[in-house]
C-alpha cells in the first residue's frame, strides 16, 4: 500500500485545510528560495519544531520539494501543479463512484416498468410508505411527473426556514412547467415571517395561497390522480392513494375549503384585532361542540399551550369558571347566533 501511495503522489486528507503556520512557512520559502530553519522561526515567531512540522506537511502535500543533493535545500512548488497531483486520486475515486451510481440507477430504472405494471394490475390502490426518506422520494417523483395541478393542505402556523427553502426550489420548477399550485394554510401562518416571505416569492411565480382557521389535515394531490395523506398512526410515513373515487372526494373537500378560505396576507395587513376576534369566534364554536383542547389546537394549527391560553382568556372574558358555564354564557349572549351549525369533523392526523 505504501508503494502505491508513493507512485500516485501525495493525497489530501479528508477535510484538511492548511493552517496559518503552514501558509506562513510556504510564503517565506517562496520569497527567500532557501531553507533556514533558525531564521524562519525567528521571523515567523515560531519554534523550530513548528517550522519543521509545517515543512514536513507541505512536502507531503507536494507544495515543497526537497533537494536531491542531500544538502537539505527546499523549493516551493507551483500550488496549481501540486493541487493537480494531490487531487488526482480523489477525482478518480469520485469518477468511479459516479459510474457506480449511474449503473445502480440504470439497474433500478429497468425494474420500474415492472413495478408500475404491477400497480396497474393490482386490485389495491392504496400504498403505505413507512419511512420518511421514502415519502420524500415519492413526493419528489410525483412532483416531477405532475403536469397540470398540485393542490396541498399544510396545517400548522409555522414551517422551518430550511423546509420552505427546499419547497420554494421544488415549486419554482413545477411552476416553470406551467403547473398550477394552490395551497391552504392555517390563519396562524400569517403571523410567521418565513412563511410570509415564502408565499410572497412563490406567489410572484404564479402560485396561489389562502388561509383558514380550520383545516381537515395534511394532504397533497397531484393532477387529481395521486394523493398523499399522513399515516394515521402518527409516524413519519404516508399513504399514497390512486383510487379515483377517493382522490375525487379529497379534491372536492379541498375545493370546499378553498372557497371558504381567505387570500393569504400577513396579519398586520388585515388588522391584528380583526384576526384575533375571528380566532376567538372559531374557538368558541369548537368549544360549543365539545371539542377537546388537543383537537382545537390541531384544527387551528396552534400549539396546545397557546390554545389553552386563548381558551382561558375567553372564559375569563365570559366570567365562566367551567366550560359548561362558558357554553351557557355564549348561548345567553347570542355570540354565535349568526354562525352556521358546525358539522362533523373530517380530520386526519398531522405528520411532518
């Protein structure tokens, strides 16, 4: 092995960068063109051992070359030439890995036609995808194949900036192909600065966004033929649905929510007081129908702690010590008299 490394020339260690001492020693030798350890140590304010160690490392990297006459002389080597020699084994390994990667993908691609044929012939039109990495791959594949429309429901008031960055890159590619994108968020997303910035950028590219206080759950549908729902067990998995009647129902559910939702805007534009009042009325409706705190939080896309604080403030405003008293006060004051009756929930567990 040692002979092979010597024949191939110096190699770069993983993550290695030149230190300040090595850079200083190389610069001194490049300028003076002779090796004088004592003077170098004095002028560079280093110990001679440090100079020697730096010289040894620079020689290993091919940036310095020792004299052949045994006189201990050193000369600086053109960094471009040294880099070409040192990086050659790394570049060769990368090329070999790329060849292996392409071969692997080609072999797997040859099997895709058999898999798709099996899907068409199978009676089941539901596919459980257990792992998050597989879910992401399936979504990426569906996005690449999407040609007309992508509709999504994204519950929750906030999304991580890195997630939004990845989503913007994906959506930009989809919109560039002329695909229509419509997304529903909770109203609470209008208070989130990263979400506001993401929506502004994507809207400029043609995407459409609306918000509502209540959403049915996370959902993504591509071309009204393939839908993804979160795994009901609360895992990181998902269920891919291709059954036309089920996908049609999900699309109708989205259209109903879309019609009743409001165009996305930041909360300050609409007025914080108006947004807060609308939120309180929604919580009152859910309390009146006997919903638990956890259900209300999930329906509104808020944390459980924030939801309970809103409920406590509402009960204090009503002068109620229990939910029963709160319900009686709401009915007595006719606070929800103008609201339509609340129907049954159509809810799915959220997953990221």
